[in-house]
């Protein structure tokens, strides 16, 4: 027979309240009495059918600008004296 240790498990709330950013509230079972979530089945695009369009074009262009600026300011790679001497010996 398998025996479980007593008094080591957290308290389970059968009517824990979940609050979403969109304003929806749900009752679920949880080890927390209440908690907040950022997205739920009411506001999630997959379940609601409403697509939320995010502007990501600016992010890519900003990344390209940062990369160009970094390559312009990066020091040029010069061979050290040892590396140059080894290369000339070959």
C-alpha cells in the first residue's frame, strides 16, 4: 500500500477566481485563491475569431539600422604580429 505524507500538499480552492485583463472572470480549481491573467478564451484571437494586428515592420527596420551602425563603429579585424608571421611561413 502506498501512503502519502500528511500536511505537505497546498490547500486546493475549488472556486478560485481568475480575472482577465479584458474584464472576464472565471471560477476554476487552483491552489491560489485568486489570480490575474493577460489573455483568456474570451479575448484570445483563436477562440474569439478577432485578429489583433501588431505592427512588426518597424521592429525589423530598427534592427537593421542598429546592425548597420554596429558594423560601422566596430573595429576592423587586424592580424596580430604572431598570426601574420605564421601566415607568411606557410
